[in-house]
């Protein structure tokens, strides 16, 4: 009982973490989907199959590495080789990374602010749609988030050795960690100007610690140039865009997904308000931790810029979520303390009610979003049902025409779809097909048919956003499949 009185928020966090894990247990058994199926799962399996488990670019073919640093894939390959090569092991390892992220986040928030802020921020982060969906995914964003929290902890607390180690690991996880280095450089330069100690021994030591992650990433790039012939994956370079026509709509979407959509306004609005209040905290007598909030704001701003000029997916901004949530919760508590002093329970009740409302409001609407928690599971079930049906057909050993993600489902049992062995297939209409099994989105007109063969849809699996069709192509009088406008 004394322990509960001494560590009440630690105990509540532990209970919340257990509940969160229980909510995600069923998802451990889901097959891989999209980038899990096309890149990260096969990448780890390829390292095992070729016996090249390592961090060097040559350990994985560029079509699977996509030029990314290989720490995440390397860790997955090691775990697969020890615990077994299956989608369940992969998702379990991802959940372990998520648990570590939440624990580190709680400890960081507790040290920087206080226990109640740490607890409520952690719980709200657990129910954050992007975080909740990504928590068991074999994708590098959660590992990047873990190292980002550690890096920012080092920056906020001036533990530059912690920043140096964590930022190096983040850079070896994904290139988008470069924003951490930009943030750290701004902070270091600002401190040097403020204290006028550019060339002191302590400042030079900080600069040395700052540059270590850049050297680590630079070495990887040089080795990649030697082994693959390029520094960054050429296809990804082609995705960069610096024109208003592209940046404005993507930027608007990013801002909405950072601060407002799907119940995120609960902390996104207060976070933005807190930045404004930092400018007037002294005359208003609001005890905001302005230093931490501005550091969070700098990181979020750099993440926004990086995401806006690159190809964008919602999960790419996951590593901004902890800081928007934490800054928002801190602002709410400080405002409540200013309005209703010495009545801490009011802030906790308010945040609790708002969090419940965010879940009730955000998650049903997220079902309408193609990449949300519920909709991706529905789309995944469509593929599962189609693959299960295909395995029971007498022609399952005949080669059929198909497309992604069915190709990933058919080619490797370890991806979680097949009960038996692989199903042979070809793509890009390399031969004249008799049958095809195709995944497509939105409209039937999206069924792949580049040569305009006549076909008949024999069977369909569908949800609101995605469909799989079993197609038979018509034959001409000679018995071969005939091309014709469909």
C-alpha cells in the first residue's frame, strides 16, 4: 500500500500498459500487409535465406532495402533467426519495441514535467490512432519513434551523450531522423550564442557529440555508394518535390493529421495554444515549461518540412506524435492550475473525459479512412479470404496472373497467408493468362488488364475500399486467349 501511495502514477501507467497489450494481442496473428508484405518482412527473411544478416548495404538487395539504413531489418532478421520465421514473431517483436517506446516516453515525461502529465500523456499516446495502428506493424517508424524520444530526452536534459547514441541509432533506422540532428544543431547554436562560449572546451565537446550521428550515417552512405553505386535510392530521389502545387495540399493534410483529425485535436489544439501562451506566460502567470515546448515545436516543424517535400504516408509522422501529445497535456494541466489552483483533480477529470470523447469520436470516423485501424483490417480480410479460397482450388499448382499484395501472400508462407506451400504466379501478363486473381481499389475498372483482354468476373471479395476478383479470360476460336477492348 505504501508503494501505491509513493508511486501512484507509475502503478496506473503499468495497468494501462497491460490493458494496451491485451488490446493488441489479436493483432499479433494478422498476416503482413502492404509495406510489411512488400519490403520489411521479405527483407528480414532474405537476410536469413542468403545468410547475410548485417548492417552493410550489400546484405540486402536494393529492391528490398530501398536504400534505407538497415538497423530495423537487421534486428528483425536476428529475432526471426532466434525465435522462428513467422509473422507472429515479427509482430511480437514490434509490440516489444512499442512497449519500450511507451516506457521511455513515460520516464522522459515524468522527469521533464511530473507523474500525472507522464501518465495521461502515455495513455493518450496509446490511443493515438497512428500509434495504435503502428504498434504491431513490422515498419521502422516505431523504432524511429523510440530513438527520437531518447534523443529529445538527451537534448532537453542536456545529456548530449544520450542524444549522440540515440540519434546515431535513429539515423541507422531511417533517413528521416535527420530532423533530430537539425533540431540539436539549432539548440546547440542557440545556447552558444546565449552563453557566448562558441570555442570553450565544453561547447566543442558538445559539437563533437552532435556530429557523431552524422558521421555514422555518412559512413553508411559512402559504403552504399561503393556497394550499390548511389548514395540514396534513385526512385526515392524522384519523389522529392519543391513546388507549391504539390507542397500545399500535402502540407495541409500533414497538419490535419498531426493536430486535428480523428480526435487528435484533444492534444493538438492545446499544444499549439501552449506555444502561443509561452510568449505571454510571465504576465499571465502560467507555469509552462517553455524550453521543452519550444524544443518539441522545433522537432515537429522539421518533421513537417521533411514530410512535405517527400512522398507522404500517415505513418511517416508517427515520431512527432509523442511530443504533440506531451506538449498538449502539459498545457492543459498548466491552464487548469492557473484557473482552478490547488485542484489537481479537475485537470485529470477534464483530460480523462476528453480522451474518452476522442476515442468515441475519432475511431468511428477513422473507419471511413482507407488506412485507418478498422479499414486496413477489413481490406486485409479480403485478401485473406481470397488466398484461403485459392488454396482449396484444383488449379492451385497452375500458374495464374496476379498482382500485389496477392503476390506477397502467394510467394512465401512466412508472410502469414498460406497454410500449404506457395502458389505459382506471374505478373505483368508475361504469358496469355486463362485465370487471374487481382487486388484492386475503389472501382472495377481498376482490374489490371493492360492488353485489353476480354474477361469475365467469376467471383468477388469486397469491402468498402478494396476488392479481390477471380477473373477468367475469354479464348478465341483457336483456343488461345484473345485480346479485345473490354
